[in-house]
């Protein structure tokens, strides 16, 4: 109680800066006067009386201090005094303060921002996200695919490991609204799917159980952006009718978008059970997601489903297959996660380099402060006072740098979505990862405190006398300091080497990707896709007619050199695959060779300017009635008939006809510029029924492909004004998009590598510059004794080399295990090229030497007279 | 310099309170002299340390101060005991008596008492 009264009194005094010093002075004066009088009565002389009175009173200064201490908050007062002092120091050497704060801000801010961005993008914000798994079919060739409807239903009814099982089928449907028809993304979902992902209706409601049975009246739920775009607001969309693929669906609700979305972001959701597209065991099209029961492990669920599947397989032996369960986050992000990890590591290294820089700077300063602390100690400052001073300075530095870092991190998370890396779906919102912020803050605060305390700690170890005499060069602790600085610089260079090496590696890999021959010529090529609605094109004949009319119109456009079509756009292919039999090979179909199958028109490969290695492309002579033919790619040829001419041999695929191979095509990177081509078989659409309903057309143009976009669109509408077209883009854009992920990763790594180089060079410069300033006298003497400029240079370069050498070597040595880790992670068959290592070394050595150059020039210009005279 | 304690400060505070209780309002010098007389050597040097204690007690609310005229008609600050101060004095006096009694018991103890 008393404590609080006193405390509040003190606080009030402190804040109002009330100073009752005058009162104390008066009281003291009065006291001493009275004592003096007594002494005089006792017989002393006036002078002696006063003197004795003062002696009896005691040290006025101490009393004053104690009085004052009682009055206010000495803690706060001291703190402010220390802060003001620290700020004055900063004003004296603004360069140091600036560099320190920037280093801290970069280290903390960049790390936190990138961690948070990636963490947010990889987060699954669904309820039960940790228990969600994706379930796929597996086939003998090791492929994992989507699932069939009856399988899904069986699993749902018979399993014991899942709380919920739900499925999703992504398709494209034609929506005819007030404007021209468009293809939109539709998602047929099983019951409970939407709520599984935590989606709550913004307007209206989710599907009701009655709407999710076979044959129910068609209803749909819209995505909120789509609803707003088409109907003005979510609320006004409910109850309206939507024309999809010629049927009318009634809108029952509007949902917010699912982020991240499992498949393409859907604009409309439909109930799956009301009209499942295919209902037999062989047709796989569902993406199945399950929520494990609490306490059930993935392995147990896998076992459970495997048993169920084997039961199904007994009943339907033609469609037997295995099951694979993987966690949902692995399924969605599995391919991206390794790259993210590598980036994490890189950013971590940048943080380390920043901390090392900071430590070096603080150490350097500490030796300067030794002398000052020695003087202060001699004047009566207790050692703890000095420690407190150092603490306050370091804390101030950490606070300033930390806030700057926080600002940086927050700003970075507000990056507009357009700038978002394309391979990561932009998350709904980016959460600043508190954990990472704390971690990096702790790291830099620790560094600054640790190294900022160095001078004060030295006080405890050496007497004030030594400190006073100190001259940063001759102090006994100087050797330790030098070693510490050298060690830190070597560590910094090691990290920088690692980082730069990694960055170079990624960048060269990416450049290599860009350079690989995709197997076709991508320039001057326009692509567009369309999908013919069944209602108006029920038969194969109508589809063919449409295409041949379109092909004619497009070919007739001035500037169009050739036209062709295939089932998927170039570089974005999701080919079907199948097993096959080949001449001279095993007789049964179970020999585990699957190949990708591409349906193409006769003009396609020519338009794409694929490389024909042997034989011929498809031509007009290949029709439904002519002998069946096929084209294979080089890889398949080498696999099946190594060292032989495949032309003339036969292959049986898809149907029961033996087809003659009429040509061999060089590998084409159909699935993406970075994907290996694999085994490829081309079949002509003219020899099959169907296959022309959903295709991608390419035109080889003489000038810029987008010049022809309008004309192409017009060509389509002139045949069918109600047909939506999509993907009207130059093929080059498609190619670039297919390696967007690698491009972003390479860019980020490159940026980080540059940052590391910058930080390292600043660090080296700082350390060398500082040691030069310490050795001014020595250089002056050397010059006076006749040393020439290049000798001084050599001296400095060699001393840098002694530190940089081991540092860089350490980095190179560590690069090997790190590269192994990267390879295991990324699964790339990219060996670390010796060339990369050599370039890295050259870069780092150059940086170190350049950073030494400026201080070296200063050293060589040292005026001998001044240097000798300086203390 | 917080070595000199709290022990001294604590007893000093008590002495100040008792002095003011017995002798009524006094100025700082008066308190110092009376304590010196009663306690013998305890406060013969460093009388100045009284003033921080006075301030502390005033902050705690057990004494109050105001300006008045000293014997020589000069300005002096007079301290007096407040009601809270009286209560505190009584409480502390009781505590001291208790402590003294316990210690006295211990000193009376002989070896035979433990068996």
C-alpha cells in the first residue's frame, strides 16, 4: 500500500518534472544554520562552527541524490538519460546507425515477409485441414488418377475411417447470359462438399438433401464474384435461372470462393448426385477428399479403403486398381513445397548474413568505446551503470531496426495480387506470421544485445586503468576482437557463397529450361480452344463439319500459313494415356508400358513445325477407311525398337486395330516446357469417331499472332454465333506460363543471391575499413620507411585473402551436401555444375577484393607525418 | 549506493515518528537533535540522511509538513504526525515489542529446557 502511494507520488513528480530542490536547499541551509548557531554557543569560532556543522550534516551531494531518488523514478530518469546519450552517439556517426538499422530491417523484414507470404499461400484455411486427405486410384504403371462414381459411392458407404467423404468434378460448361456465350468453370460436388471446406452461403443456402438425389430438379450455387457480375448482387441472384449447356438451373445460393481451390476456381457449383456424368466403374473423373475420423491415422484409412477396393475388384475385375491416400496439403502443394523450402533456406541465410554484419559492426564500435568506458569508470560509474548504458544503446538499435523491419514486412504483405507469383494461388489474405516475426526479431535482438554488450563486458574483465590506456590496437583484448571479427567475416562469406551458389544454380537451370528445344516452333503461333455443346452437335458428323469449315476459313485468312488442331492447347496438355501392344513385344497388355496419346488433325504437326525424323506426318490420305496409321515420338521409338527403323512396324492402342507407324517425331514438350516429353503416340482425328468436340486450334501466322485474334474469332462466329471460344493467346505465352513456377523461383533466388552479395560486400568493406583505420599509424610508418603503394595494397589484399579464402572454401564445401539436399527435395536430375561453383567463387572473390580496394587506397594515401604523430 | 540500508532507514523512520508523537510538530533540525540526544551515537554523523526519510514518510502519508517560522524567525519546514502516522506508530510499536519478547524468550533458554 505504502509502496503504491510512494510510487504514484513519484510518477506524478516525474511526469510533471516537479523539482522540490529549492525546498530541500532551504531546509538544508536552515539545518546547517541552526547547527552552526549551536556550535557557536558551544564556543567554536564562526568559521569552525560552520565547518563542523557541515561535516556533521554529511555529504550534501549524497543527501541530495537520495532525496531526489525518493522524489521521482530514478529508473525512468536514467533510462531517458541513456536514451538521449545513445541518440547523440548516433548523430555523431550517422553512417553506422543507418547501416545497422537497414541491415536489421532487411534481415528481419525480408525474412518475415517472405515466410509469411509463403506460409499464407501454403495454408489450408479449412476446418479440419490437418485431417483432410485426397484419395486417388493407382494403376500398375504407377499413375495416380481420379476416381469413378460407383467407387466413390462404395467407399462412402462402406468405410469406417472417415468422418466425411466428398467428391468434386471440375468441368467447363457453356453459359448463355445476356451477352455472348462464355465457357465457365463448373464444379459438380457431392453432398457436404461445400461445408467440408468451410464455405457458408453469402446469400441463399447450400444444396438440400432433396436436391442431391438422382433426377432432382436442376439447381446450382454461384460463386459470389460471378453472381455479382451477372446479377448485380448476391442476394438478387438467388432464385434466378441460369442457362448452362442448354439446360436451365435454378440458383439456390451464393458462396464465397474456396481458397485455395482444389481444382480450377469454380463459378458455379452443381449437385453431383443429381446427374452424375458417368456411372460405371471404368470412368474416372472425381477428385475425392476425405476427413479422417479423430485418432485415425492415414495408414489405417489406407488399409481400410484397400480392403473395400479389393471387394469391389472381385465384383468388377476389369477395372481393378489400387488406392493411394495422401494428405490434402501434400496433394495441393506437394509439387510446390520443395521449392518453397529451398527459398526458406535461402532467406534464412540472408538473415544470418545480416546478423553477422551487425555483429561485426557492433564489435568494431565496442573497441572504440573501451576508452570512453574506462574514463567513465574512473569518474565513478559503477560497472552496472555502463552495462545498462550498452544495453540501452543496443536495445534502441534493435527497436529501431525492428520497427523498420516490421514496417517492411507489413508493406510486403500488402503486395497487390497482380504481383503474386503465378504458380501460387493468391491466398484470400496474407497473415503476417507471428511466429516468424517473433523468431527473426528474437534473432536480431539477441545479436544486437550480445555484441552490443561486448564493451561493457570487457569492463568487468579489465581494470579501468587498462581501459584508460587502451588504444584499440594494443589492448590485450584486441587480439580476441580481431579474431572475432575475422571469424565473423569468414562466416559471412561462407553463407554468401552458399547462397550465391544456390542462386546461380537455379538461374542457370532456369535459363537451360528456356533454351531447351520444346520440339516445336513457338513463335508466330496463335492458339484458341472451343467446345461444341452436345445439344447442337450430337453427332460426330456435325463436329467434323464444323471443324473443316473452320479450318477452311482460318486457312483462307491472309497471313495465315497453316492451321491444325489437337485435343489440348500446346504446353498445357493433359494427355490421356493408355497401355498398348507393339510388334515384337510381349503379347499381353500387362507389361506396364503406358504412353501419352495425342489426337491431332492432319495439319497440326506441320503447323506446329514439329521435327519429323523419319517417314511422314498425317495427311489427307489417312481417312476412316484407309489403313490405320500412327506416329510415335523419338523416345518411344528408342524404347520399343532401339537401333531399328520403326517406320512400317505396328502398334495396337486404344482399339483393337493394328496401326502402322508412318513417321517418327522428335520429342515435344506437350505438358510444359519443363516437363520431360515421355512416350508419345499421335493418332489422327480423321481415323477416329469423335474427338473433335473439344479441341484446341493453332494457326501459324506471318506476323504477330494477336493481329489475327479478331479475325479468328470472327471466323468461329461466322459458323456458329453462339459458340464460346477460350484461350485465345499466342502459343509463346502458353509456353512461358508453363514454366511460370520455375521462373518465379529463379527470380526470387536471383534476388536473394544479389542481396547476399550486397550484404557481404558491405560487411567486408566495413571490417576492412575499420581495421585500416586502426592501423593508420602502422601504414604511416611503412610509407615513411619507403613502402610503395602496391606493397600496401598487397598487404591489405593478402590479409583479406587470409580470411576470405577459408570462408569461401567453407562455403564451397558446404555447397555439396546442400546440393544433395536440394536434389532430394526437388527431385531434379540437375547436378551441381563445376562451372557454377567456379563462377560463384569468382564472384565472391571479386566482391571481397573490390570491397578491400577503397580502404586500401585510403591506407596507401596515409600521410606518414600525421600517422606517426597520431595517438 | 543503496548499501546502507533499509535497516537504518526503517529504524530511523520509527524514531522520527515517535519523536514527532512525543514532542509535537518539529522542523528537520529539531528532529535530528532530539534523535541524536536519545539514541546516543546513532545519528551523530550524516544527519542529512534524515531528509530523504522525512520525504519518504511524507509520501507515505504518515507525516505532513508545512512552512513555519523557526526560532530565529527564519523560514523552516515543520513536520507533524498525522492520524495515519499515529496508527502506524502503534502498529510498529506492537511489532517491536513482540519481536523483542520472542528474542528475550530465546535468550532465557537454557540447555536443560530441550530434552
